[in-house]
């Protein structure tokens, strides 16, 4: 049972709620890596709320890192369609919080006056304040001040870069396997409104091709090298004793389609909740881009040498920057 994020410094528990997004819902856990401003109210039909919504559209949050999202969390009935809200208020996402799920997670009663909650890039409460008619200019100025300071450039990222997991000959064998077998566009795994796992191809969120490794000799060779060279490092750094390895696939990010993967987590649906650590092993180095970063902590980008890997918790929000030259081949197993 998650405790409400009632005070400054409290973490926000993961949640998905009906929303005015094209998908019809929004998973707030994916909002890490940027500031989030949430306005809690029980109706949109008051002068102060209406004027604030118009002020946000007239002077929206500036683009840049760290970006900022504005959420309107309404506990009452919203007599407007999703399309109408998206058209008139494109800089806001509306949570339809009739069941008070989001209100309860933030420790807010629907009977309270409208109020703002600021959530930082690590998804912890940074501030709370009452809503007033002229508050948006103050919040806009605050956002601009945050963007004046690079996000977390001095903040350590809890990831391990480990060279020499695979030797060059074995990397070449895996690349050859990919090139001689059928690869398919890589889907994203997400939960629908009812929490059921779903897979879809979403090129605006992920552009990658995958080939599952089914050669017994290569599978055993990969497992042996990870057990011998990566598992002891995982235990030393994270104090976790790995006992299972899964999703043995070889992936390709290509510059032709600016291959990338937007910020995501690897264990957010029921079928992936058992995953503990991801290992992103580069099989080659003759490419540009395709670097990992962890937006909750830093904008610093990471790339392991060929045969080396980046090891990190599946709970961390992470992304892959677009490949701008060449082709990045990678092996991407999970450890549990």
C-alpha cells in the first residue's frame, strides 16, 4: 500500500488514469525526467480555472531541458470531449479523476480549494501551493529559472558501464546471426486502461528491429559470458544475486530511420514486473548516436565500447538517443 505523497520530498506512487490523451489514459510514471505541474480542482467551470487555462495556452511552458508538463486533475464531471480539450488546451493534459485515485495518491480531498503540486524529475513532490488567479506567471517564471540550470549534470547515475563482456569474435558471430535471420520491427510493451499487457508498433516512440537468438551454441555462449563476467559485477555493485536471464535477442538501431527509443521503464506491466536488471551490450562501435541516458538523474549520455555493456535497474527511466550515422547492433538481455 503506497502512502500518499502529501509532503515535500515524498515520492509519487506509479498510477495510470483516464486522461485527455490520444490513448485515452496516461501513465504518470512515464513523466519522470521533467518537471510536472498538477492543478487539482473539482470543476473547470470557475473564472479562476478558466482564466488560468487560457493563460497557459497564451504563455505555455518553454521548450528545453528539463521540459515541463501541466496536468489538470479534475474530480468532477468534465462536459467536453477529449478532442475538444486537446484542440483548445494543447499544452495541458486533463486527468478525469472521478474515482479520486490521483487525489488520494497526493493526499488531497475533493472538497479542498484548488491547489498546485509541483513534482520534480525524480517524481518526488517539490512544492505545493494554493491556486490563485495570477499564479501562472509566477509558475512560468519558476519553470524558466529551472531551465537556466542544467538538469542534474553533477548527479550520479546508478548505472554500471562494464567493458569486455563479449569478445570481438563473439560480437561478430551475433551480428552475423542477425544479418542472416529474419528481424522484425520491435514493439513497445504497455498496459491498457485495465492493466492488461499490450504490444504495438509505435515508430513515434521506438524505432528498432529485433531478432530473437535461437541458436543453441550462441545462446549457451552468451549465457556463459554474462554469468562469468557480468553477474559478479551486478552482485558487487548492486548486491543482487542474479539467477535468471531472459529475452535473448539481437537488436538494430539504424541511422536510415534515426533509430531511437523514447524514455521508458522495463518492468511496468504485469508480464515484465519480475525483471530486475537490464544489460545493454554494444556489439559494434562504428556508429554515432544510439547512446543511453537516464533523464530522472542527468542528461549525461552513456555508450559502452564494443563488447561492453551498461547495466542498470529495470525500474530506471531510460532512453536511447537517435542513431545519426551507421548501424548500432546490440544484445539486450534482462536479469532477474
